[in-house]
């Protein structure tokens, strides 16, 4: 455990930021799972609706710095491709 006051504060701030990042990543994973579930159910309208929500969630995560912009772009691109491949 840190002895210096500023070091103690940094530990608390780091824990808070890590928790916030974890929540954001979890939200992204949930959104992606919903899109995948809609694709598996072969429901194109639901898949498109969930894709819109997932895209928004991923973009927000990238703007907050949780994901790198290229990572976010790749995730969105793969989801778009999967939805567009549906018959």
C-alpha cells in the first residue's frame, strides 16, 4: 500500500477508471451478442435495429478512449458484414 497521499489518490482514481472501462467494454460485448443472436435467429429487421444500437455503443466507447478508433472501426465493420450477409 502506498504511503504518500498523492499515490493513494492515484490508486483510487485508477480503480475508478478501470471500473468505468470495464462497464463500457461489457456494454459493447452485450450489444455485439444481441446482434449475433438476431443473426442466428435469421431476423433481419431485428439485426439491423441491434446493429444501429451496437454501432452507437462502440462509437461511444472509442470516443471515451476505451477502444482504439481502429479497433472500434473493425468491430463495426465485421458486424455490418455479418448483417449484410444475411439472406
